[in-house]
């Protein structure tokens, strides 16, 4: 069986991180470890390199990929979808797997339709957008199997014998059927991700190639708005020794020491993070890496200094709000005062600090919003960048599954569920924060940093 794994066109992932897609490259490695033939095609960067309208991959254009009408109007005419189909079909694969998320779903569905007209290959969907709410719609539009949760063992079962198995949805006798839950994998048994098929695409883009790696699968918190924790079910930590072996292997194999840690948390504890850093320093790996992170109280000044010494250049914290009430209602398990301390200590350790903020959350009122502004002003000189999002009802999130608990009224949209207590108010709040970000960036560019600019995107760092 020849298996082809696709990272579909999805927009801003390239401009945000310039990093390898970890999911499909990890799946390829797992199949190869189990004596299967597998390849990866990275259509997002290929499409970007061939497109004349590269602004579509900027952060500000993400909306064009998320919403179907905007995608068909703005994106589809600007990308050569037929070329992508040809690139897929030339492999003559028996099984074609797509990693789908909210930004890639529209391009994926168009590709599936075109492939089915020219090939008998079985098509599998996996990834963030694969859950019960979407499974039947996918399966009745050309997809043959939908994988729920982590995909290694499930994909291997499907490649070995394409039939209903654990953690899959299929259509049988014109009815949607589910194969049942699957036990979680021991992450310390997984092979290193395989980037061989796509490394040249990234080198064609930039000489500074950032690989993806993972220290921990999942998160040890359950924020009410998040669906990543339910997706992975629980946090599973790789051992520090396993992590160092992987980093050493990837550095030697692909001749780069630049890494994006593709996890939502740093580690399951400060003790583990400290051990990882000590091993990196002891082995003299001379890495540069960045990661998302929670504002954990165990992020002490000393540990942040050690992380910097171990190569941590940037951290992106999910701060969400400057109101303790809103954070508690989100089940964020974070403290505003402690968060300010961590941001300051990280900056003083020499780490670039980015934060994400959310507007329109349940129970957020005008006072809470101004507390968020106060939070920004208190941390402004320690921030490299801050991003603003609107509160969304993601399918696996507690907000979506138990809306009455939060006083939420649903409004369903294509592949996403949106929420705002007051849409006009939320839009105004978001615009205010965007204006504030712009004003602060001008201030730091011309005054605080002598023209260098403080509120800059991580993209700038990667291009230097």
C-alpha cells in the first residue's frame, strides 16, 4: 500500500512560523517504522511559493481561509488548485490522508472532489476539525474515513486493512458508524518526525529552516474555550532524555538547530522543564527554539534564565484577559498578578514575549475589558507582540458542549460556531485593542527602542 499524507493549503501558518507540519511528518515516520510506504506533500508552502498573491498568507488574511464565501471569492482564484491535484495524483497512492483544520477545510474539500473524479484512492481525514459534528458531512462528500484524535495507530490499522476500526467514522449501509475509542499512545515509543519529503520546499523559501518538535502531547489544564485538551485527552510528557535524543537527531539529519516546539504547554512541570534545559546545556546543542506556554507559577526567574541559556528565544503565552473574574470563568487557572510577574521575568531573561488576548468571552463586561487594557499597559514594555481573537465556540470545548452553564446562545456557521454576548460591542473592543497595538508599536519603534521596534512579529526574527 502506498500512502500519501497531505498538508493542504491553509494560509497564515507559513507566515506565522515557517515550520514543518508536525502531524503528517510524524504519521509518515510511524508508518515507515511499521514497514509501510508513505510520503508527504506540503501543499501549503508549495501553493504559497507559486502564488502571486502572497498577502493571502499574512495573518490579516486568515479570515479569507476560514469562511467559505470569502475563500471562494478571494483565495480560490489566486491558487492553482489543479496543479495541487496533479501533484497528488502523480504519486498513484492507494490511500491519501489529509490533515484538516479550520483554515484548510475548504481547500481540502475541493481537492477531495477533484481526486475522486480521477482516482480510486481511499481518502482519510484527520486533525483538529475531525469530530462527531463534522464526520458525516465529510463522509458524504468524498471522504472514506474520518479519524478521531491522535492518528498513528488508527492510520496504521487503516493502511493494513481499510475497514472500520477504533477511533474512526465510516458510512456503512448508508449509516454513520463509529469504531469506538482507542487507548492512548505512550509518546516515548514514537519515532522522530520525518521531514525528508518537504525540507527542500522550505529551503526554497528561506535559508533559515525551522523544524517542528514536541516535548509533550496535550495539556494539563482544561480551559473552557479550548478543544486541544479534549482532543489529546490528557497531557503525556516525553522524557527529557527522549527529547534530547530527538533534538540531536533532527539537528544532525537536517542541518539546522532552529526549532518550533509545537505544543500548547512547555512541560507538565517545572522540574521536567528544568531537566530538559540542563540536558540541552550539558550536551552543548546550541539550539534556538520557541513555544507556546501557559503562564505557570513554576516559571520562576531562575528557570526562565535557564530556558534562555538552553536556546529559548520566544514564548507565546495565552493571557486571554486582564480580568481575574473572566479568567476564572474560563477555568484558566491563572492569576493576573502572577502573569504580569512571569511576563516581566521572561523579558528580563532575554526571551521575546508574545501574548494572546480574547474579547467577547462569557461574563465579560466593560469593566473587565478595561482591566485587559490595563494589563496590556502594565506589561507593554515587556511584550514583543500581542494578538487579539474573538471568543469562539469550538466543537470539543466546554463552552460549546455546556453552553447553558455559561449563558451562551449558539449561532452556527460553516465548520465553526461563533459566540459573542454582544456582537457590536465585541467588534468595537477588538478594534480598540488593534488600535492600541498599533499605537504601542509606533511608540516603541520611534522612542523606546531607538528605531528598532519592540512590538514585532516573530516572522521578523526568523528572517534575520
